[in-house]
């Protein structure tokens, strides 16, 4: 009798254990807890900027693999999709006056600043002599002296030499590039306008002096760092302050020698 009771009790315990196991199989699992540092080797550093409507512009930086000159990549996301965006902590870049000045006058060599020198040309006073190799323009003056200005000249394939006279002068000139220039630049993947009003953004700068009936000019530039370099399509470019000074000192009919 005692053995029967024990066997019956054992069977009840087995049934209870089986029922508990069946119920636990279909019960919701406990929450999975992950370390907050688990994803740090995989998710890159994020910096966000709020753009409204619950969205953030996220800068993805690549740590040591990202080059110093590489621009940051941005993606626009909505907080709550995939992960919670961190609190915005956007900081505007600081641009000091020194950095701004360095950008506007970058790489300008002081040797190209205007200065009085002994005349190396031997030409009569009032003549303009342009030395394209040394990248200097001389305005010959009385007493064996000359004003020397730094210039930019034609890039390879656009060099030229000759003698002209100033046929026309213009302040803040309009720019009307010839059709061949427009076509040439288009082949290089650069689209330039057929007409551009004069002003600070105009590549002819503050003043222009047109040489004879040619397409060449002595003109200013909004790229002062190009002075001393061979970058133009044949025109002689000067800093705006220099071309204004020269413009006031010469007139229509002035002889210009380019060598």
C-alpha cells in the first residue's frame, strides 16, 4: 500500500513538472540586457545638428581612418528609428580674422607687391613693359625709375608676346568671354557664362585696360593668390589695388610691350 502511494505521488510530481515546462515554453522571454559598450567598436562617433521635425543631421566621422582634409559625411535621421540620437551638441566652426585674411590672401608672395625699382627696360617714361617670365609689369617713370607690379600670366599654351597700345579702359568691367573660351572650358567640364556683370565676383576685377584689337587685357582679379602664377587664358592679371593704381597713371594710347 505504501509503495502505491509513493508511486502515485511521484507520477503527480512528474505531471506537474511537465506542465510547468510546457507553460514556460510559451511564456514571454525575459528582457535581454546588453552592455552599453557592446556596440562601441562598430558604431562610429556621431555628432548631431537638429534640423527640426524631430530629425537630426548626423555627422559620421571615421576616427583614425579619416584623413584631415576629408569633408564629413552627413545623413538625416529621425530620432527613435534604429537608435536614439544623442542630445544635440552642435558647435559652429570658429573663423578668426587671421584665418579669413589667410584665405583671401593665401600664398601671395610679398615680392609681388608694388615697389619702386631702377628701370631695367630702357624704354621711354610712360611705357608699360611686361616680363611674363619674371611675372612683373613695369611702368617706366622719369629719372631711371619704374613702378614694378606683380602679375599673373597665361598658362602653358596661352603665352604670347608683342606690342600693343591701350585702346580702351573700363572700371568694374563686364565679362563677355569669347565663344571659343566657352567651348574650351565646357570640354574641361567647366561651364562659364556668356556674360557677367561687373562687380567683386567678376574675374576681371576692379579695372581693365584693353590691348589694341586683341582679346587680351590687363585687368584685376578676385583671386589675388594667383599673382605670380601662369593660370590665365593669356590676359595679364593684377591685384585689384595694383590695377587701380596703374589705371589712374596711364591713359588710352599708352604703349604696352609684352615679352
